[in-house]
């Protein structure tokens, strides 16, 4: 079911909910996308028994409002906690893909007691992105045209992607506002190293062996050392892990969710 909730600065944020279990996972999409990016995972991959999955479209994306303001880590965090509040999730697991693997970590900084754990899929590190901002100009120019953006996207993949998922991805990007696309890019050039340095959030990192952006060497150097006791798993694919290897992504998520649920139950029983 798709719904909207209004933030404290007046912006309507779109979100979707699947399942009704006691454990909530909040799914955060990558650059230019929307909550619907996760639909296939929720409807045909994940076992939703004992699980509630919530996916949100950021401001400037999908069916959310498209303002020209509010593209900061603090505002992003506030928006996503507003979604969590709307579904009554006092505590939840954060699942962040690509850029959201950085932005989502800020949520643990703002309210560490509310983030039970986090799964970072193809994430950048918490520091300033080590890539020239000029590299994003072709992405921005191609974004309004799904056919053009497809040519931008495909070099970041190493496995065939189902046509409907590829079409949805490119369509979502075409609907995102220019302010939203530029604003989230700007966020990748902000460091949150100091904010997340002391967090001890249970973390699973899922990377792609052939990811042109954040390969295993990058993750081992810039991501893993910034999260005490995090574990990393690498799949034989490119950057677009959830749609390149959706079944394997679901298996890893289910195993991680089960572990968090067990630890939470044990903590409550003490």
C-alpha cells in the first residue's frame, strides 16, 4: 500500500508498506530512484513472515513532493524518521542501497537507540566521495530520458537485469527532480565521519566484486574500518546488486534479519 506522510517542514513523503510482522526494516533507495525500486524484492523474493518492510521515496523523488530545499544529511534523517513514526516503528533495521548506504548511517547518529541494525548495499564511505563531481554531469543530463539513462546505467552492471526492473529503474530516475538529483549528489561530498565514528550498530555490508564505483578494495579501505564489528559479503556482480542478484540479496537480508531478531529477543529476556 502506498501512502504519504508530511514532514515538519511541510513536505509530503511517499512510502510503501509490505508485510505486518513485528520486525520492521526500512529500505532506502539509491540515486534518482523511488520506493518502487524495492517492489520486486518485497513481492517475490523476501519471506515476509514476521517481517514488515517499509520503503520511502526521498523528497524530490517518486511520489514525494519535489522541493528545491532540504538536501542535507540532517533533513534526510528527519524525513526518514517521519516515515518510521508514521508506521509506528519505534525501532527498525535500516537497509540502504548505494548513496543511502552513507545517508542512512546518519540516522544511527541522530537516534542510535532506534536503529536495531543496518545493511549497507554497495555503499560509499562516510567521508567525502573520492570522485570528481564532473563525473555526474552525464548522469544529470541523461536522467530525464529513460533510454539515455539506460546507457549510463548498464556499464555499472555485470549481470543481466530483468527488463521490467531495468525499465522501472530508468523511469523512476526520469521522474526525479533536478533539485533532488543534484541535492543528493551534493550530500555525497559532505563528510559524516565524525558523526558516525563511535557508533556500534550491528552492520552487514553487501558489495559487488565487479562494482566500478565501490569495489571490494574500496569497501575494505573506506567503509569496513569505519564500522566496528561489521561484516562484509561480496557477490559476483556490479553495483546494482538488488536487481542484478535479487534472490541472493534476499537470502542475505533474511539471514541478517533473523540474527537481529534473535539478539533482540535475547536482550528483552534478560
